[in-house]
């Protein structure tokens, strides 16, 4: 179904050169639905992630699907209103409030897709990374990657859930802890402040860890606050003393720092699990003592699939989980970037792309 009110050009941010500022363009061609499973979304809010900075600086690394090249519209966290749908779209209609997973158009045929692992599909398109993303007025999404947004959930809360919320929740699910077990969330940024609350709502005992005091103060004041807040500058021994016992059952490292992983190895009890989510600039090193003698298990985790993300959005809506978001106008993206690099930052950053109507 097409919408005659869709313009031919749109306003949005673009990466036109790596390691250079974003360009705010006024005449980007509005994308068109090219596949019968696609939907066109009027973007209201687009989230900003650390990986957006990595894309801007051409630091994303190897092993990704083919890149469409520059110019590229950034942001892989988009939320808005459906304005057109492809001919075979059945579950989404024009006017629906939706948010999109961070990817689209997995092939559905390869071994990974057949194993319900679309993230590993070699033909996957990564929004804001290998194809245009959400930091413009319109974006094409994939019906099988679209999450309905409840009316009770504002778009500035919904958009960050598509990467930050989905990723940390998938990590918690991968940890597979029984109620009453102890989990450490290391790195209380965008992912971490959501992970603390989700873990509490899953019945876990939660330790929040960061080297910065501002995010620790933020989570202390939440409705679903952690059981412990630990400033990592005080060391692992201090943390172990504070929480008692031999360490946590699982650590989820959501910080982009090698030191955070070292802290996680030391904080996790023997035979415990460390889930790696953060993307540090250097290889993650582990001493044989942790890997062999203490028998730690290490797993990596990516953003969740559609059903996992829907489940997480349901938890957020049902339990009143707070998505602490600072929202900036598109033209203020450089202010956002400046604030993002401040030591006292806390919560999530996002861009207001369009009005809600």
C-alpha cells in the first residue's frame, strides 16, 4: 500500500566522509519499498550508540556483510509510524507505531537463517552500518524485524530498546540464571542501566559496576534499583567484600574497555559465566587462571531476535522500566556528541527526527 503524502526528498544526517562530522542534508531521496516484505517508516526518534561512533570513524571491523558505501545515514535504532507497506506484508499496517531491529532482509535460506540465527546471515543488511539507518525522516524496514510499540511507550523510550535494550536482554537470557542468582552488569551506560532493571524484573540479585559515579547514582534512584552499586576504581577485592560470597554467578560486560573485562573475570565465581557484549578496541585477554583453574565460561552475545526483543519490550511496558533518554534535535547532533564524551553522562542519547503526527 502506498501513501500519496510521502514526499520525494527528506531531511537527515549523513556520513559523507569517514572521521568527519555528520552532514545535515535537506534533499536526501526518500527511500522506496523495493521488496514485498518491506515497510516504510516515518522516523520519529533515532537512537545514538557507541557503534555509531565506530561507523563514523570506520572502525567497525571485519566480517560484516557487504557495505553500500558512502554517503550513509547513521543510527540503527529507529522508531516511528508506518506510512507504506509492501504487497506481502500482513501483520503491519499503515498508521502502526513500530520500532525496527538493528538489521533487515536476512536471506532466510542459509544455514544460519535456518537455525534461527539471522545475525549470522552473510547477506544481512545492518541499518546505519552497511545500509542507510534511522537518522532521517523515513527509513525502510523489514516486516520480520518490526516490533509493535505500545501506546504507553513514547518513541524516545522505544527507539533505544532496539539495540541497547535488545542487546542487554539477550545477554541476560544467554546467562540463563535462575531467580535468586547474582548477576553483575559491568558498564552502566545505555545498555547497563536497562540491564539492571530487566535483571531485577527477572528475579535476579543485581550488582551494578562502573568506573563513573554518575551512572551509579542514576541506577540507585530507579524504581528497579540494583542490590549493589560498585565503583570499579575501588578494585575487585572491595567489590567481592561488598557483595559477599565467592563472586557473582554471571558477569555481563557492557563496557567498551579491556579493564572492564578484567574486572568481570575477577568478580565472577569459579565455574561461572562471563557474557561479552562491549566492543573494546584491543583483543580481550584472559589469564589462564580464570580460564583453566577457575573454569570460567565466556560467551559473546549480539542483539536479540524479533521474539526476544518483543518479549523485552513487553517487560519494559509491564514493569514500568525507565529508559533514561536525552533527546536532541537533528541540527544539535554535534552537541549530542560533545555531551556523549563527558564523564558525567548517564543513560541513553537519541535524536528527535520528526514530530509524532
